[in-house]
C-alpha cells in the first residue's frame, strides 16, 4: 500500500504534488518590487518670509488710572474674593461685547440681564459678566462696542443665584434713590 502512494504512477497525483511543490517554492521566494531610483535633490535655495506671530498683543492688567482690564480682573479675582466683603470693590474697563436681556413678551424670563465686557472685541479672550441689583439696572445707558468703566464688587454669582461664574463676575449695585 505504501508503494502505491509513493509510486506517483497516477498522473493526477503527479500534478497535485507538482502544484504543491510549486506553491511552496513560490511562497519562499521574495517577490518584492524594486524600489525606483530616487533622484538626487537639486540645490534649490528657498526664500520664505519670517514666521508670523500668532500671539495677541499683551494686555496690561491695569490702566494708568488704576482701573483693571478684563484680563487683570480675572487674574486678581481669586485674591480679591479672599478679602472681607467690604474690600472687594474694583473698577474695570472694557468694551461691551453683549447686552443680554429678556426678549419682548417672554414670560417667564429665564435670562438674567447682564453685560459682557471684553478687552479686545475682535479677539475676545476673556469675557467678564457684569450683573446688577436690581437686575434690570445694568441695561440702562450702555451700548454695544462702547468702552465702559464700571465699579462693583467681585462675586462668583449674581444675588439671585441664577448666574454663576467661578472665575468671578462683577456685581454692580444701583445707587439708592434719594427721597
């Protein structure tokens, strides 16, 4: 019986063994394509302009009159919040980027009236929220893109607790009306 298997007398058997050997031998060959020859780079001189500065111009923390910038407010807010309540009063100067108020006929109103101050209106990095007590008082006398100087108290939330900024916000108290 072993002689019949080994004899390879059958032409189908010979063809099968031949294909098996051919497949094994081709799989052992490395048939990788040749890499094309790379041309040596020519000595070309490239003249490019200097890298542009993508950083914004530094904003001072305070103006000459002592008013804080918006960035100066945020850098000093945490230190000011550690002081007693009577010593938390600051003056901030910035450009009015937004005036948020209730829409006409919106009842109930879920928007807390407030201003948003920035140092640079074209590239606002930090946005300072300014609220007042009473809330509607902040909306009077302010226009968009106007530079405003406001004095108020550093806080983390509005008096009604509906507007919160853990970095700090400015709470402006309305002047009491004299009788």
